C-alpha cells in the first residue's frame, strides 16, 4: 500500500448467481481512498455502488459473493490487511465494522431498529465492542451517545435519547444514524446516498456536517451518490461507475475541469445550474436505463446509450483504463492513446 492511502481496492469482483445467469455487479473495480480525504463514487442507480460498499465491508449477502480481488486496509495500529480474505463473520471482521470502518445508508431504518430508542441503540452499538459491560462502561457509552448527538446538531440530546426513530423527522433521523456510526470513532465512513431521501436544505446541512466531522475527526470518507451536484461539494477524488465498472477516475478537479468519458460528460450536463434562463434549455438527461449486467457482453458497457458510439470499435471488446493525465484514468476506446 502507498503510505498516503488508508484503503486500496484492487480488481474487486462481486457476482450474484441468479437463475437468469451470472450478474456481475462489481466487475474488476479499483478504488483508492487517501487518508483524511473523501472519495466520491458516482453513477446512476444500478451501477454497482452499494454492492461495492458491501464488498469492502465483507457484508455481501447470498446469492452474492466476492469472487476475487483485494481490499487492502491500513488498521489503526498500522497493519495492512486484506479484508476480502477474511471470513465475513469472523471476530476480526466484526471488530473492523464500526470501529475502523462504519457505514451509513440512504434509509435510516436499514441500520436502526424501530423498537428501541435512539439511546438504547447507540449504547448497544458501543457496548458490543467492549469486553467489559459493567455499569461504568454503560455510563461511558451513554455519555458518548449524548456527546455524539450534540455533535451532529441534535437539540436536547438527553431527551432525544429516549425517542424512537419514528418520532424524529427524516433529517433528524439521518443525523442520529450518523451519530450512531460515529460512536466508535471510525477511521473510514462509507456514506451510501446519505442525503438522497432528504429535501435539499436538509441535504446541504447533512453534507456540511459530514465535512465538518471529517475535519475534526480526521476521517476518510467514501461518499456514494447518483448526484453530481453533491459530489462537487464533498469529493477530493472521484470515481465514476457504470454497469459494475469504473469508467473514469481522478481528482475532483480533473473530473470537473476535464471530464473525459462520454458518460461523465453526460452526468455533468445533468446538474441543474442556478440562474440558467436560456429559453427552451433543458437538463440533459441520459436516455434509457442502466442495463442489468447479467452475463454482460464483451463490449463497452455504455455503448448502447453513448452518443459517440462507433460500431465495430466500441462493441468490439471491453476498453482498458488509460491514463490521460497523471492520476486521471478513462475507460473508453475513443479517448487517449487507444482512440482517435
Ligand atoms: N441482492 C441482490 N440480488 C440480485 N441482484 C442484486 C442484488 N443486489 C444488487 N443487485 C444487482 O447488482 C447491480 C448493482 O446494484 P447496486 O450496487 O445496488 O447499484 P447502485 O447502488 O449503484 O444503485 C444491479 O444490477 C442490481 O440489480
Ligand atoms: Mg445503491
């Protein structure tokens, strides 16, 4: 591993064996997270973002399976471990989840229980990782929970501890989930569409909150979204996914100033611009849907929707990643040295 990186994913492959065929949800994916920085993963729904996140945490459920690749992680005590080689339910993996890498979801109810109060769940999340579960420890957990709720901007944290999730608004629930994810002071936070279900003002507040927490806690973040606007606010590095593959990656600056893959260009055109008043101007939506990658053809996955598609070139194989400028990679036959 490079010393500035906390996580290096290489050649990750995750498949679902279905009756219809082999669904390649994550198809030879490479990702790098620099310590203390935010990697944004962007792509339309169905591109493989969530399955990538679960593959990193080794929480892919059957019929899904991580078939190959490595997930190298640098632990708190400086060891380099391959999480993909660990048994999903091993003691070691359980100690990684929550304490080293924590995940928050679009839908708070995926990680929160409706039948326990916010406080009970936060305390429990803390205690499961402690060897001693005495009263002093419980008190410590309660104090930590209140501190975290305060940090994520909840008013009256003491009272909120006694609330059930359904008693909170969407934004507050999302804050509680972030607080819960931070209970064990993780070093990497994977946020999977954390603001998608919220309205725009609350979305901005949650995004700001995460950036502020990142600074004070020196956290590394993987921020997953289908929204280019959000990515532009948070990411240091960007990885564009399509049909289970990384199509383009580079620093945020490279992706926004010099978007190179036709898919990235189209995603960028779909961001609404303030004050755009050109008559008849419309947001440039990408027509068609992301296909399902069951037994994918040996071609560029985007070619069926690409406006620049060249028959005989783009459907003649899977393009490899080409470096178009230092650290900026693109998977397209029509770009870089392979293209014209
Ligand atoms: N449990 C599952 N069973 C079968 N297919 C799945 C399952 N979960 C995800 N997939 C498929 O894997 C692909 C990637 O899904 P996902 O990672 O959830 O996309 P994203 O998060 O980018 O919207 C999709 O084609 C989806 O249909
Ligand atoms: Mg998803």
